[in-house]
């Protein structure tokens, strides 16, 4: 009886060691290293925003309403209204790998838009954290 118990115990220990070594080996084989790309998302005042636009090319996005956009906007800006229910879908017209300059009337909607763009995988986003009227008063380019 003791001998049978010893054989069963010995067999159990050997089986357990084998199973653990197989599990460890499988884990090692399936381990994958994932690197997350970092997003650059910065709030800039009016002067910084203009200087950044001059120093690098990018997509300019006005997230105000179409009515606000029609009163005047930054040249070459596209209007993607944050309040439009299709806002996220409309962002698909942009290239997430290219720099985005986003603005609105006060910096509030553009901050929200920047957060959505970050979640959607945009790489570089600069937000005009200021009033569009400040842009106009400082004499930066505006078109209708």
C-alpha cells in the first residue's frame, strides 16, 4: 500500500512538473511586445498657434458651426462642426498621420475635438486655446 502510494505520488509530481514546464514554454512563445505610439497634443495661444502653422504644414480644422465659419475663417481651413452628430465620421476626411491645427471661437470646442482626435489615433494635434476674435484683432489671415 505504501509502495503504491509512493508510485502514485511520484507520478503525480512528475506530471505536475511537466505540465508547468509546458505552460511556461507556451507563455514564452506567445508573449508579444506592443509599443504604443505617443500622440502630441498641445494647447497653444494665438501667437504660438500662428507660428506653428508657419513652421510646419498641416490640416487646418475649424470646428465651429457652418454659420460661424461663413463669417470668416483661417485660410485653407475645413469646417468640421463639432456639434454635428456625424462629427467623428466627418473626421475620416483627415489624415491622422498628418499634423492637425484645430480651432473654434473660444478654445472650448476645439479642446473637445482634440480629445476626440487623440482617441481616434491622430498623431500630432495643435489646439488654438484662445478666441478666434483674438486671431482677427492681431491681424492674422482670415478669409470668407
